[in-house]
C-alpha cells in the first residue's frame, strides 16, 4: 500500500523566526507535506535553518520560494506584511493557499486587499496562540503548537477544501483549531493579549523611572515577576502589533481605564463595597478561566467534552450518603439573595455547572457574591432596583430553570439584556414564558420557534395579570411571580395541577408575602426582600437515582441524609412506595421553611402500577429513573398525562423508550406517556442519552439489573445537576467508569 498523499505538496515559509521555524520543524518531523522550503532575508538565519534541518531547502529568493508552492505561510513582522505581499504577488500560483501567523488579522486582510485588489477564497488568515521567550531559528521547536490553539479567520466565501486542508495541517502539528471572524479575533486578542502586554510594559517603565527603582525591583515578589515577564517581549514586534490593531486596542484601553478610574474613586472615598464587588467578581472570573483551561468550566461542558459511561452489570447498593444540594433551591437562593436588602448566607449550595452559571450571571450584573466554598455562599444583596447592565449576554448553561426565571426578573429591569445557553438549552421552547410576559408589557425577542437566545428590552413598565397555565410548570409559575414583584398591581397564576412551590416558600422566607387561594398563587408588586439564611436540603431529584437503585438491586440497604421533602416534590417517593418499595422516612424536620428527612431504602420486589395522574407533576424530573424501576417491576406500568416530559432537556419519553429498546426492553409510547411491561431482561447495549443528564444517570442505575455491559454516550451534562455522581455511584456499589472526563 502506498504512502498517504501529503496535505500540501510543497510549503513555502517566508520568515524563519520562532513561529516560522517551529512550523517548518513540525511539518518535516510529522511528514505533513512533501517539501518545506524556507526564505528569510537574513542570510545567516536561512543558512542555519538548512544546516539544522529545520527546512528541506533554502530558497535564494522570495520568487524561488513562492513559485510552485501550493501553500505559502507568511511568518514576518506584521508591519512588513504589505511589502512582502507586493514582492511575492507576481510569483504566487493561482491555486496556492496563502496564510499568515500574525496576531492581528484585520491588518493582514487590509494588506491583501491593497496588494491583490480582493481577498481571494484561497487566502485564509491564521494566528497560532503559542510562543516562547526565546527567538530565532535556534529556538525552533516542533512541539511548540502541541496542545495550543490556532485561530483561523476564514471569509464566508473561503474555499472549503483549502480551509479543511489548512485546519488538518495545524491539527497535524498538535494544535486545536478554532475559527472566528476577523473582527472578533482582533477584539479578543486586544483584550486578552495586547492589553496585558501594554500594561506590563507601562508598569515596568513607570517603576523603572522611580528614584529608588533598584530597591523596588529588589524587593518585588514572585507575583510581580510573573506578571511583568511579558514586558521582556520584543519591543519592535509589539510596536507593530499595537499600531496594526490600533482600533481594537484603543477600545479595550478605554474600557480598562474607565474601570480603573472607578477603583481609584472607590479607594479614595473608602468605598469598600465597590472594591469587594470588583475583587470577588474578578476572583471568580479568574477561577472560571482556570477551569476553562483544564476543560472543567460550565461553558465548555456541552460543546467541548464527550463523556461516555461504561457500566458493568450487577452489584448491591449500600452506604450512608448525602447527595448534593437541591438545584431548584440553589438557583432561587442566588436570585432572591441578590435582590434582597442585606447579606444572605447560603449553606448546601449545589456547585453544579447550572447553579454556577446563575451565580456568575448575577456577578455580571454587579452583585458581590463570595464563594462557593464547600457549599457556602455569601450574597451581598443590591435590592430590587440594584442590578446593573451586564457587559454581554448572560449565559445560563443547560438550565431551563435559570433561563425561564431570569426572563421574569429581567423583563422589568431598566437595561436591555440577552439570555443564552448551551446547544441543548437552545433547542427548548421559551414561548411559554415569553408570551405571558409580553401580556404583562415585556418586550422579548426569541429565535425561531420561540427558542433561545432571549433578547429582553429594558425600561418597560409591567402590569400585573391573571394567568391560567395551560400546562403545570413550576418554571412558568415562578417566572411570572418574579416578574410580578416589579409589576403594577397583582400578578396571579393558577396551575392545573400542583407543582413545586420553592419560589413561594423562599419569597416568604425573604419577607415577601405570597397569597395562596387553592390552585392560585399571587403577589403584589412594589415590595422589598430582606436578607436571610438559607440551608439548601439534598436534592430529591438526585436522591431518586439511589432510591431506585437500592430498590431494584438485591441485598441493598442505603441511607440518604437531609433530603428535601417538599410536598410538591415527593411524587417519586409516593410512586415508588405504591410500587412496593421499602422506603423509611426518618427524622422529619423543617429547616428554613422546607421539610427535610433522612431516608432508608432497602431492596424490594416492585410491581407495575397505573401511575396516579395527580403525582405526575410532583415527579416530573424523576421519570427517567422511574422508567427503570418499571422495567424491573413485575407487571405493567402505565404513565399518562406527562406531555411535559417531551420538552425537557430531551423528549424524555421517546429517548427513554429508545434507550430501553437498545438494551432489549420493549415499551409502547403514547402521546402523553408510556406503557412498560416489567420483567423483561435488561441486556447489554449502547444508549445515546442525547445530552440529557437524567437519561444518562437512569441507565447507570439500570446496569444493576443488566445481563451484560451497558455503554451510555453523551454524558457530559451530568455535571450540570449532579457533580460527583460517578464517584458517589461507585462508592455505593454501581460499577461505573466515565471515559473522556477530566
């Protein structure tokens, strides 16, 4: 079999400094091209490149290097780009791909247009985000781009084949390739690279001008050394970069100097609250940035990581555990604490990605939040009118709860805002909150089909309405009640069946009266919230996986501590007990207005039932794992009245039916539910969770009764609701490994 054809037959690299030389080395060592020719106006560097084997051949002229090359890479200083383009223009083959490695892209595009009259579809600007304190051809390193990013900025009409081959070339050098627009690249680099270098140069220059500069530098600590290291970079190169990316750099300098002036004013006036807000927001952003670099941040979960669960059948569930804090209450504690007068302290906060996204969104709106630290959060409330306009869109990850509740809060603010989420959330309907909010006077734009992002116009006066919910939904109810806090008059919501009432209970805890009249909850706008202490109980939705696991696995005996027992959430316990589960409710108590208890669950012979329709809204999030219980029960289980399951993170009825079929369990899907005949053996198979965390965890539980191994794909979003699930599952007896997780 012949050798694989190289991506490019001949690559010409113009400029053999650190980047150009390292690219040449990588291409040669990894055999990504037929031949690497190099040209540099410095004859000694060119000769050394050939002598060291960095390039295959040194070209005596620019013309000789460019002619016959199907990829030409400009690795010259950005201010030299135009003259080099003018020199190579007569010799560039019409089908050759032209790219560069400069750190400003708009200047490269301008130079190409000035020289060639247009931006050819075979011109693809590029920028490897890599470097070294060393320079010159002796510093060339074939591993320089490994595990680093390369940004390409193709135009809409860029040749698709040329782009794909150039991406493959950089990936072959070990890089991760990203694509973005030219303007966005320059804005991002101005903020994250160019401004820090400018500040470092300026700070060192300022201190060097002090009379006692030698003492200043002698006593400087490691932090000063680390920050100012970049001031040792090539002055000529940075002179060129700042002039080439002038407009974007000036914008970010103006933004920075405005914020720095605010800090100066705060220090001068002794305004500790402003300083604490800025410092805590910055600390959180820096920690978030560190997690992004290690692949752990909430904004990267759905898009960047592919996690697969591998499950070995069998096992018994034992132990004494406490699952993470209730997600619904964690979201609401941040929201109401931010709008309260005073300081709210929260214990048991769920440090999952969704809850952290809500926390970060309020920091982005000017709220000082300390923590989280082992579930403890301290929120410095800004009052009902104290939120500030965020600098950009508010990202809420995978959380439908956050997006829908935020819509209610933001509809009455004085500023415009935009709510975005991950790919999964972006498919979910938001018209169910947008429509009644519009009836209150809100101005909200959605994407096609009423889906995110939501763009909310500020400065609107809301008027209270009465809303009869067509479908029972705690998220819709909570959204309208929160909007009602700001509306003129009374806002009331009638639900067709009971849904979780965490919002009403927590509003009461913050001193805001919620009137209940049967199925109707109402609030009168214009009140205030007063800070309080919140102890978030363990999430019954998370506990549900272990309740079912211990029920279906022979020989199990498990205790779950401090579980939230809100009457609007205990449907899963009621249903399991009706199926014959052995669940003891121990140490019932009330903490912060919410009932909690310890639960002891032991294995039992479950039986199929007709699930009472009045229990469906009380267990809406727990049905994926209840389907597993039904598959292991004797007899038939019938679910009706559960249309809401079709618009969760996935169509949970169909996805669960597909997953059960993949492991040999046949079901009958109905428009509003499912019929499961229990007793069918659960076999081996591969299940696609469709990015739905509850589907993924449900099939982890199913493995306890499987006859062979189960593989569950697309499990990264488990971290959104249940951080540490894999470790806790393994600790209690589920034989699970997660591939692709950090």
